[in-house]
C-alpha cells in the first residue's frame, strides 16, 4: 500500500516509493494512475510540475506527459515515462513496481521491397523526431538524414550550459540506434538543389542600448537609453539568426522576406510532398490566431518534426504547441512561455532585484507571454492554460490574488 484512497483529491499528485523506485501517483476524475516521477528530458521532479487534465507539464523545460499512458505529448525530450498498474482495494491504493510501457515506443525498420524514400535535410531535433515518429508509425520505407555536422544529432542546448562535455554525452541517441531502426545518417554532407565567465548578473528593465564606447580597439562602456553607463569587457549582442535556406534559392519552395520556409499548420510547403520543420520555417501559431511566426527553439523544432512525420503518413495532425523557453544564468533558471512580440506592458509579481519574479507580457488587455525566475511552476501552468485555449486577462495579471493560476 502506498496511500489511502482518501489521501488524494482529484487534480492532486503524490510522489510515492515502490521497491526503491520513485513513482508519481495521480488522481483525476476519481481514478488513480501512476507514471515515472522524473521528466525524461533532464530528470526534473514532475511532482513540482503543473497537472492539468490528463497530463503533467515539467516545471523546468515544459515537456508534457500523459499521466495514464506515460506518453510524451510535448517536448523537449524524446522518451515516454514508464507507467505502472494501480489497484484500489478496501480504501487502500496499491502500485505495482512492474513497468507496463517501454521508454521508447516500438519502432519498425525498413522492409525490403518497399520502394519509397523520405529525405530529411538537417541533423537537429526536427529531423530526429521526424525519423523516430515515422518508424513508430510503421513507416517501412527508406529514411535518409543528411547533415553537415560531424556527429549524429546532439543536445545542442547543453553546449551553452556546460563547456567541458565529451561529445558522446551530447548524443541524443547512440549511433547503433540509427542502425537498429534503419535510419541512414549521411554526415558531413551538404544539400544543393539546382565562452566567457560571468561574475554577476544585473537586469536593466525597460531600457535599451544607445551607444557602445571603446578604447584602443576594445569595448569599455555601454550607454543605455536611461543614461546609465555600464562598464564592460565583453558585449554579446542577441540579434537573432537568418534561416539557412539559400540552398532552396533555385527551387519553387516558397520562403518569406527573412528566408524562412513558409509552411501551413500541417508543416506542408507549397510543393506537394515537401515539408518544413524547425528553426528554418515560418508557421501559423495557434495561440496568436494563426499569426505566421519564425521561432528558433528546441521544443518547437521537436514538435514540428513529429507533426511533419505524421502528415507525411496522411494523419492530418496540426501543430498547436505553445512556445516554452528556458535558459540558465549562474545556476538560476529563467522560464518563458507564449509569444510576446508587440507587447505594450509588463506586469511584475515579486521583485526583479531579488531575482524572484513572475512577469506578464500584455497586449490588447491580454497576457500573451510570461517569464519567471524562481517562481516555479507558474510558467508551466500558464503554458497549459494557453494550450487549452484559455484567455488570461490583464485584470487577472494585475490582481494580487493569483489563485486562478492554480487551476
């Protein structure tokens, strides 16, 4: 027995231990279910996450899992959670230590005689998730992944968080995984159609850079709009990136003014049987009434790859993911969800100077995005609310009572 039936109410979670395994026990609609307690991405404790309906969202990076099956339903991460059998008897709850599901869904291989090939250009998460989803859905043709990289797909976000990692520790899947499932890796190939150390962090809110002053070829000071002068040795300018789509210049694939490949909600380009996914695409964002956006982020690239694969197989699945970002500075994690372009106001809860806050980005009297530091799992809950189509008003953000955020 792990607990009494009355110990949990609907919408509550409890971390229990069975045979030295930590398991997440959940009660929804009067029924109990049990899954692994740690996110398959980086091992975050899901008990600290946001439970909404039949899924739990990781508080750290936004991955979502079905609490009945353990299936991963939102990224980052690749693997499902193990699920466990639950029995309720005489008011007592029992959980079996026997895992019911594998971490990786069953995958097919190429079948001799099937004369069909899918070419994946790029070696990032979009291509990897696309290849895995194809095999999980019994695609039996040839899959070829072409990349200029010297390694199989790696966990690139780690590169900005730790400087001394061995390349093998960055691999998202071991090399034999691709061999086992007949996914051809063409590395160091190109497709042609026709650190520093930071000592402290200070936020300058509602400000901007007007001048960078140097001396003898080296940066010395940064002047802000407010008149503040910041002494500095290094300036890192976040100016964004330009999609690498030049190889499509002589093709008929449609791109926008920023060179992003234009796709619809099914990740289809204007050319039949040609799909786009990941940082290179401009796609309709559901939470902004299908406004076309280009967002370069790991989580969305993974979701794009999955949706593209399913639509290659005629599944008619739309992309509806809510952007969820994160970064780490001096061991402190910043979370962000939504799409804040064009915001006109920021409403703060907590204190920025104490490095513990929740910020709501407002546009047209609605919350369009949120960021937090040391305020978990607020952003995860907001992401789930946005995912469910809930409108969060400016009045709610202004209120001192944030009980609505616990829904």
